[in-house]
C-alpha cells in the first residue's frame, strides 16, 4: 500500500512522491516511492512461485529462472541507487511541454538487492555477434496497435557495468507490485525508463533494437547540453541515457517563512541562524561538493556532506545559515559538483520532451 501520493494519472498509474518525504531519510520508503507505468495493462497480482524470467536469443544456453533461482544460483548484491523518471520536473519547464506535469517528486532512492545482469548473461553464454540486450516485462498495452514497452542496452554497456541488477528486493523487502514485483531491472546512474518493471524477458539480439521506445520515444537532442530552442527543428537525437548532477533543499520550500535561533549582534539585532538541509546525486560518479547561497547565487559557501551510501545514492548535505540581512526576503540556492567534474548551472535545459532538468534550484523565503 502507498501512503498519500500526488496522482498524475490513474490509468496507467503515475504517482508522485510528496517532496517532504526526501527530508525524512536517505532512502525513500517503499510506501512513498514514486510510480510510473507506461502501459495500463499489467497484472494486479503475480505468483512468485510460478513466475519465470526467460533469458534467450543469441546465447548458448537459454534460461528460465524463478525468483528462487535468482536468489540461490547467483551472488546476491546490494546497491543503493537513485531511480529518477526521465520527465522528473517536466511541469517546471518554461515554455511548458506536453506530458506528465511532474514537479520534483518523480524520483526516489532505495537499497536494491538482486543478481547481477552480467552474471545471468554469463550463465546463459552470450554468443559472438551479440549487439544489444533487449528487455521487457509483464505489462502490456490496452490497444493492440500500441507498441509493447521494451528497452535495450548495447552489449558493451552491460558487460562493462556489473552494477546492473535484476532486483528482487527493495529496502529489505520484496518489491512492491506497483514498483515492479517480482523482479525489475536496476540500472544505476541511468534514467528510470531503462529500469524495466515486472521484468520477464531478457533477449540477447544480434541487431540494434528499433522498437518505438528506443527509436522514437525517450530521445534527447544531440546538441550541446542536450538543449534546443522551442522553434528549433532538424536536429539529431539520441536515446536518453545517464542522469545529470542535481541538488535540492529538502527542509524548506519556495515561499516558506523561516524561524531561526536569534543570534545577538549589536549591528544586526534581528540576525538569526537556521539549519538548511538537502540532497544531491548524479549519474554515478558520486558527489564531490554541494555549495549554498543566500543571495541568489552571487556568492557560495561549501556545505557539510553526510554519510556516503555509494556513488549512485542520494548524498545528504547540510549547512548552518546565518542570515546577513536581518529579517525580510532571501533567495536561497544550492549547487552540486560531481566527482566527474559536472556542475549544475543557472541555465535551464529545454527540449520538447521535458527531459534532463537539472539547473540550480532557487528558494525565495521570508525570515
């Protein structure tokens, strides 16, 4: 069961996590984890004992694996990783774009446990000439003409990434049905369109998968910053892939009134101090630094990073804010730098699908 969520759609179910949840803990509780299905037809229940994951295609030994097989035949691996919808924050695009109007709650961070995809493929034995690994689940479209939802990775991408899992646990429990029970793909660092839920079929193919969800949907401009202008046409596109660095304040919201602890100061009798907390993440290099500004980004100071749950996880940060201008309005902001050198910028990306938003977040507050 889910707690109260923000309903974007009931068919297929699309549920957004209320943003205050991200201030509760480093990992997002299962009952508050966002939900995004593409096709309305999926089982209301799945018998884990009868379920089988098929592994086939250009392999030496096709496999039919139960959940018990995944648990017993392969080394169990745990990874804490952010799952973020490609369209997270789409509702904040300007000019507005079509699609689910997410705020910033189309994401979550969880502890995933499962078998490595590379180990499963090794057991099947990938033949020479394999080009991609194509994946789909138990969900299906309501109308027969709607393309089946499936995603694909280049074989080199999979073999070079042992952190990809076929997961059967989420935060120490079986996956919730709405989040992909009995198993789902976990592709740390990649946008969630690749995290196929109710994963039932892994096919190794000797060609590039040209299905709708790879060749047409979930594509981004192949331009600097993957950004274009609203009137721009004729540009090349590529499939969306790894996430960009982001950071947020979690214990306040834009427009809040903040109360702090008074700090005696003869020059600033209304000066006060308050703790500001937040989270940051990127596509898998990890967070190097988060900076804080109380003047709309004119000046920055480094914050204190919290415990490190791994390079794919949310990284908690905090700082003590001592207001310099006394009571009144302040524009707060946070800026993350990843270990790979990527830094958030003030420039907001724009593309017609509403993907990749990661510019610096600003919060106007009153003291």
